[in-house]
């Protein structure tokens, strides 16, 4: 009995300790945090909420155990009281039997001294004394027995009542601790719900900001492309011959155009973008339909590939796998051409249908660093959209700062990495 009380006491003490620890570690989130920071706090808060829920469940089980022990104690008290009542009844019966015996043998209930004085002979005296001793012994034994039983039952009842009081106190403590855990769990749930809303709001704000930045960069890129086109057209005009042998309007070093080269890389090679099928027609995006094919030399490396891709801003989109500098690109053609110019040999087609080891997406999956979170993308990483990894329809190149460059219906342009073209299936480095 004492052991069960000690065990329950330790249980309630454990409730108080764990609750104190829980109350002292309530998480907070900084004002003005980014969506990634809020998401990290949300993950932490959700894990913390699960811990509290687990504690609450455990404490509820402990509370039920205390209630069960208390009920057992109360049942034992009822049983002891029933036994006391039985023994008291037995004592009453024994006293009635003794009284009747005394009445039948000694009319008028005379005492032992009267028995002795009224004896008429020695034998009668001996008989009276013997019988009186028997009666006294019986009465003494009966009273002693009943008193002993009553004392034991009273002691048991007293111990059980003390145990009942202690268990009721432990039950009150356990109920209070459980109520506090429930309150903490409700508060933490509200905090998690709040963070979930804040994550969505932050993501929306960042998406709007990214789109605005993309629009600004696109306008700047288009202005730069227009400026470059004007310079190239002016340079090309300087080397054109004048009619009837007249001298050129502007002198050049030797009248030649050694920097102009044809970068027509052509060919489909399985690189068409099925997700952008427009029946084979070419969509203009403010780019060239002809003219100079001059491309600056940006050297080699991932950043060079990005610069090469940027040099084609405004060039038209053309479905079907063509990759012609300053003229037309499909989505995979732009990526392939930019990396090729930067000294890399990568697959021409972007889809897994070309074969795992003969596709851009296959190479990205093989290289490692694959992610489905646009926030984790690095400059030079390729990005894929489609229904799944096995079935993609569009590819672009991350250029850093939350932006990417690609060729779509609007031609070669810069957009946010959160650009929506169906389902984003993931991305990663290809070199």
C-alpha cells in the first residue's frame, strides 16, 4: 500500500517537472523574418507541439492510473466497514446468548458471590464455583476476541482512509498538471497555426517581390539588348560597300569583319519542349529574325554560361530544337548552347525520354545536389517543370538572386525562380 503511494507521488512530481520545462522553452519568431526563417521556426514549433501532445497523452494515462488506485482504496474501505458491521453483529449475538444462559441458570441474574453464599453443601458449592468460573471465562474470551477483531478492522480502516486522502491529493495535483498541459498544447497549436499563415504570407510577398525584380531586370535586359543591337547594326553598317565603288562612310582597319561568325548550332537532337508545343510555329519575343550573329567571348565556367545565356535576351522562341545565336532558341536549346559556348559538353535534350544518361535531367540527378525547393538553387543549376521527373516539358537556368533565364513563348527572358509553368519537379547542377 505505501509503495503504491510513493509510486504515484513520483509520477505527479514528474508531471510538474516536465511541465515546468515545457513552459520555459516556448519558441518565438523574429519580426520581419524571411519565409525560410519562418518555415524553420514553424518546423521547430510543430515538433515542439508534438512533444507537448505526447506529454499530455502520457500524463492523461498517469491520471487514469491514479484514479484507478483511488477507486481500489475506496472499495477496500467499503469492504472493511462491511466486515466491522458483521463482527459487531456477531458480538451482539454472543452477548444475547450469554445473557440467556445466565438467566436460565440463575434466576434473577445473581452474581457469583450469591452463588457461593447460597450453596447448601460442599458439592453444590464446588459445582456453583466451577460453573461461575466457566461463565466468567467465556464472557472474558468473547469480549477479548471481539475487541481484538474490532481493533484490527479499525486500524485497517484508518490506514485506508489515510491512503484515500493522500490519493485524492495526488489526483488533484495530476488533474491540475494535465489541465496546464492541455492549455499549453492549445496555445502552441495556435502559435503553429499563426506561423503557417505567416509562412504563406511571406512566400506571397517574396513571390511578388521576385516578380517585380524579374520585371525590372527584364526591362533592363531588354534595354541593354536593344543598345547592343544598335551598336552591332552600326558596326555592321561601317563595313558595307558603297554603291558604284564609293568609299565607305567610315574607315575601318582593313574593311574586314573578322569578329562576325555564324553560331548556328541547329539540330533537334531530341531537345524539343513538348510542354510548349505550338505546332512548330516560331514565337517572336523582340529578338532577331536575322542580322549579325556576333557573340562576345565570355570565357569558360558556369558564370560564363550564364553570361552567354544573358547575351541572347530578347531572341525569339522557336519550338522544335533549334539553337541559333541571335535568332531563335527553344528552352533546352538555350541551356545547351550557353553551356557549350562556355566549354562544357552536355546532352542536347532535356527530357528523360532521351535516356537517363543522354538527358539534361538525367545528368542533374546523377551529379547530386538535386532539390525540389527553389530557394536552395544555386547559380548555374538547371530547373525543370512537368508532371514528374520522368515527364518534363520545360527547362531553365538559375542565375542567382532568386532569378532564372529561359526561353519561352516570350523569347529569351529573365524570370523569378518561382516562375509558374505547370509543376516544378526540381533542379540541380549539371556540371
